[in-house]
C-alpha cells in the first residue's frame, strides 16, 4: 500500500490586522482537515503584512515569542482540533534586541516540536530584512511528525543549496518553503529553484508564496504556490497568481525511496572533496 500523505498549503492576501489574518488561516486549516489533509503550512510571517518593504521601528510590534506567544499557542489548539501537523511562520522575539524570521512546527496532537530560524537574510529594495532579523542560529532541524519527517527553509534561503542539502542529510521527506516574493524580481526562479532542490535532494517541497499587493510597498506577490515531487514534477496544478488559495495534494512518500535507489545521489556524494565550500 502506498505511503500517501495528503498535504496542504495556504497562499493568502493580507486582511488588515492580525486577528482576522489568523482567523482566516484557521478556517483554511479546518477546510483542509475536512478534505483529509494531515499537514498544512502557511506563508512567511503569515499573521502579519510583509512589513520588510519598509524600514520602520513600528513594525517590531508584529514580533512575539515562540513557542509561548499568542499565535503559536493558538495554532497548537488548532492542531489538536484538526489532527494536522502545522508549519507556522512568524516574526519571533527571543529577548530584547534578538529578533528572527521563524517557523514553528506543531505536531498533530498539538505538541510543539521546535522551530527553524531563517539563515539567509536579504537587504535589498523591497526586502529590507536585515533591519529586523538576526540570521538563524538553530541549524537545519528536521522534525519527526505524525506524517513523517518535515523540514523548513524560508524564502530567500531557497537561493542557497547548502541548506536544502543539509535538510536532506537530516532525513527530510517534505520541506515547506514559506515565502514572500514579487513579480518581476525572480519569478522565473520560483519555477526553477524548488523543483531543482527537490531533485538534487530527493524529497518533496511545498513552495508557498504570498499573493496580491499590501499596504507597505509596491511588491506584487504572485502566488503560484505548488508542491513538487522528488523527480522535480509539480504535483497537480500550481495555485493562482492573483487569488488566495488553499492547495491540497496527495504526496506519495514511497517515491522518495524509489528515486534515491534509482538516482543514488546520496551514495555518490563526495563530502571528502567539499572542504572548499565552507571556506569564507
């Protein structure tokens, strides 16, 4: 019998406030659960606008502790209610002056499994993230969830192959990549990089992008979220490039082992020859 996991993701438009944004995602999660989904992931800093289009101290107000802040506590209750694994990207404050772009991972029984902190922090027009976030310092954890081994890689991270590979070496079967990327900047890379990462590392990737324009800048987030399999093939259609959407797909995890036997990329790695990759 195939080892099929029904997985979901949400690409959402900004509602105008955190309460309604979180409530909207709760309803998407409940709808996914009614359709049999067992895991769901949300977009980068899902409960806030993409405030990094500007550099203003007022936006530190979006930050909260992880896991003890209100959003993660609420998502733990949602996981218990729906029986789903949930990937929850938020703006984290650890202590005064220590802020991170973070995703909490919650198991299907509501238990908090841990968090990933975004490693690679951009500082270019429309993406002024170094103003807000410190680089991640928790490595590339892979979480043993009710649906299998789940990892996270956040937005700008996707341009760096090293983290994708470390997630694979750590056992990932499914990697969620919550993002906020806009039309014209790198849209052609959006359809290239995650399938390439899925092939190179032989696991499934859930690529999530925001959709629409928001209040703090001109970025036009183009959605087109998708799931891609270890052969680099998009599973079903991509989501809309203009509208909010809940995407649900069946992922056959048995394909991971099939591909790893067929292509044997992990067998043929040469870590003994890669020392130069980590030289500054």
